[in-house]
C-alpha cells in the first residue's frame, strides 16, 4: 500500500462530501440563521464518516475488488464452464452455468450484508420502530432479496430473455404484496430497494454482468450486460415485505396460542 | 466478513486456484472493518443529527418553499457528483455511440454523458421534492409508487431498446453512501416534527422515489436523443 493511494482515496471521498457540506452550511447559516446544535460533535462525526469511508474503500480496493472481478471473469470463462462437457456445440444449456448462479447468489448476499448505506437505514429503522424491526433481520432479508435478484439476473443474461418482462412481473408481485403486507413496513421496503446497491455491490456485480454477457454466445455486452443492478434493487422490496409478513404471521400464531 | 468466506470458497474449491497475495487480502479486510466502525460512529454523531436538525428547523420555520428548495438541492447536489453515476453515464455514452444514435467522437459522447448525468440529478432532486410534499401532506406511498411503475412500464414500451438496461440500472446507482443516511434522517426528522405524521409510515420512502424517477427520466432522455 502506498501513501499516495491513501491520499488519493481520501481526496476523492472529500470531493464527494464537499458539495453536501457546502449545501448544508448554506441552509444552516443563510436560511435558518441559527448555529447548529452540538457543532463540534457534528464536525467530528463528519470527519469520522470521511475517514471511515476512505479506509473502507481502500480496503475493498486492496482485498476484494480485484479478487471479485478476477473470479467473475474466471467463472464466466468458457474453459471453466465447458470443462465437464465433451461436445461443446450442442451443450450450451442454461443449466450448465450453475456455478455462476451459485456465485451470483453468494456474492449478492455477502456484499449486501457489508453495504454501509444499508446499515445506516437499518439502524435508523430499528431506532424509529423502537426495536420492533431488528437491524440484523432487515439486513438479512434485504441481502436474501439481492442474492435471489442477482441469480435471476444472471439467468436472464444466460438465457437472453428481455429484461422488461422480468421487471414488469416483479412490479406486479410488489404491488400485490403491498396490499397484504403490514402497513408499517411498506415505505421501508420500498426504500430498501434503492439502498442495497452502492459502494460494495455495484462494482462486483457489474463485473459479473459484463463478464457473463461477453462469454455467453449470442449476447451483446451493451444490451445484456446491464440490468443486474435493476434486479438487485427490485427483489429486496419483495423479501422485506415477505419478512414482515412472516414475522406478523408468527406473532399472530403465538397470540392465538397464548390466548387458548 | 462473509464476503471473504465466499471469495475464499470459490477460489479454493470451485476454481481450485491458490489465493493470490494473502497478506494484502488480510490487511485489506482489516482496513474494511476499521473503516466501517468509524463510518457507523460518524453516522450517529454527524450525518443523522444534521439531517434531523435541519428538518426540524425548516419545519419550525414554516416555509414550505424553503423546505422544497432544500429537498431539491439535496437530491440534485448529492447526485450530480456521484462517482457511480459518472461511470454509468460514460458507459452509456459508449453504448449510444455504438448504436449510432450519436456521433462517435469524443465531444458528442461527452455531451451525451453530461446530459445524462444532469437528467438523473434533476430527476433525483424532483424525487426528493415530491417525497417531501408527500410527507407534509401525509399521502399514502403505495399509490404514488404504483403510479411510478405504471409510467415506467408505459415508457419502456416506447423507449429505444439500448437505453432500457441502463435506465433500469440508473435507478439503483444514484443513491450513495452519504446521501442515504442524510435523506433518511431528513424524512424521519420531518415526519416526527409535523403533527399527525408517523415517522415509521411517513418518514421512510424518500429513497424509493429517488430510485424510480431516474428510470423514467433516463428513458425519456433516450427517446429525446435517439
């Protein structure tokens, strides 16, 4: 690790944070015209966020991204996929890519668990709900959703089906679930679709999608390579609502049991 | 770190190749853990209180206009500089050049990428603005989101095919690690300072809006350019 890398990452992150800090300062001092409560603490907090995020990205860049990208390309390499098959010509069945699906599932789950913005929302949700929503339960539900979404997205790239069929069916399921899910969870479930895909997930998942589209015969990188992220933002909505439905159902059963 | 387990499992057992650079891997993991701990600490000290205190102050001020200006500029300002969006916009401009929609020279591609970025940033600003109006008025979220879905489906059927994948992806990449806690705190703070609003029901949902509008606007952008 070089110090210039550290400095560069720190500057990049500072560049992301700066416009936000300027905007907050303008609103605080020009429009509200009142000093911010706990100014010192807040500034220290911002410095922590800046440092923490830079270290986090640096660690990812060093340990995970190269390996994740390398593996995405190795797993989608024809030599690996077709190794167990004698006649290559007629053996391009979608099921032959099973390792890719398993990898997609595992990497989707584990990168989402590590996603910092999901942690932020989960912490806030458990504070607001007074502990009724467990931060860990929510994170696992979202991660499962992303995992299923990305595996299905990988299947879509392999099979070459148009993306909007999947997305539209997904929307219909979300709408149907909305009518049956507990009301409290709905906004949170909708939000969790958007937060899952940021710093950790996007680079690895994008590499998987582009690698897969390059390897599978007849797929265009431009048309089929994109879209995994869309799957990853759709499925958490379903899994979070399902999580709430299951917990409600179980709580209801316990209540009827204890009243007997 | 479950990510490590997955990577190690696939590397050793499925691909049967040795792990490159074990020392680098371990020091990277150490950095990730340290960074996350600091980040969470800073979240509780800095980002959450700032978002909530601003929301409270603006709600007390009683000026809907300033609240909406703040909402829009928060969405626009945090998105326009988002690195993930810059990367996606560049890729999209290559796609467009490849499809022959724009001239494949440097200037045309840059103009296209900038246009796309501004479109997405504008749509996120609009999303936060609409979301804040929703919190103030207390409208139920699902009708608005469903309306958004219907729009997405309708526009998908007429948008050029090359733009669809990118449009759907751009919904997910717009919300960064710093925007999410700020926007969440804004929503929750606002919902808890307006009487009759439940922070759980009304406070969340801003990010949901911010993930749908870019899909719509990027497809519209694609239709306008292609």
